């Protein structure tokens, strides 16, 4: 890894640490550029964010919230990541405006939705006519038991995508099969990539990523070239990783 690595072990739950880091990076970005661009993920991380994000001391009107991946399903489906944020945050809390979110158009086919979302991202970054890769201020990523992150799955051809920022998937090994995902060129251009790992079921995969550095695991290949890589883990998830908590390491 070439990025600066921070590993935080935070007791039994990771919620407060993730929310605290989110607030920190949001306000730093707002102070520098008056906008904060963040990518969020689904699963347990979406639950953390929807339960606590509204309490952050920040100006949400200057946030731009995108999705690291999304399932091509209706927003009212239990599989929709945007649906989780809409139901559990936007429909219940007035602090976060709906305009802060940039959902994927899931009425389109995977290939159409991927191309459309890449255009959406480029427009938000004012890079419609540029071939440069946008740099998100923060991406919040999960880790699957197989080492996948976003919808980048082991041995899937999309892992080798070099040109597209957003790629379609129509044969995901994990249902539902139709998805879109950020690719490595976009993920690794971020200023900060932050993983959250909760529970003893994540201990073995964290060891493979951080200690063994198994390159066949998609999460291991997340390595922002000019940024920071952060892992936030509870005690159980960090049990097999011999890295001092809160210590910054350059690999």
C-alpha cells in the first residue's frame, strides 16, 4: 500500500468513531472548498449513518452524497441502498435535505444506469468535458466476508476496469444480480477511503487484508494513491490484526 494507513480499534461498536470521522472530514472540506463530496455504502454502514448522521454539526446544504454502489431495484425495495437512506433518514429527519443525495437512476438498465451515474458525478465535479478522474473527499466502504467492497467481487472481470468510473454488473455473485459500482480508478483517486468492520465475523478477512495483504481480495486493492486509508474496527473484528490502534502507518 502506498497511502497513509490509520487503524482504529474502538471497543464494542464502531458507530461513534465513523460518525466522528465523517464530521471531521466534512467540516475540513467545507472550510477549504465550501462543498463536501462523499460516497456511502449499504448494509450495516448505512444503518450507522442513518441512525446518527443527522446529529452531526455541519452544514448539510453543502454536502453532495453519492453511492459507492447500488442495486438496480426500485427505491422501495429492501435491497435499495438509497431506499434505506430515504426511509430511515430523509423521510424522518429534516436536518439532511433530499437535494444532498445523488441517487442512481434504477429505472434504467445496468449499463445505462452506470453511464448515467458517471455523467452525474462528472457534472457535480464540473468535469463534464474532462478525462481527469474526480477525487471524492471521502468514500465510506464496507467489507464482505469474501473480501468484496462496493460491488467489486473476487475474480469478477470488473476488477480490471481501467477506463470507466462507474461499471455495470449483470451477474453479481451476491443477489440481486444487477448493480452498478465505482471502479478502482475512481475509488483510488479519493482523498480518504474509510472501511468499517464490525463483529467477529470480520476478523479473518481483516487479517487477510491488513496482515497477509492478499491481492486477490478486492478490498486489499483499495489504496488511494495520494490519500488516506482508514480502517475502523471493533475489538472482535480487530482480534487477528497486530496493528496498534490509532497509530498511523505508511506502508
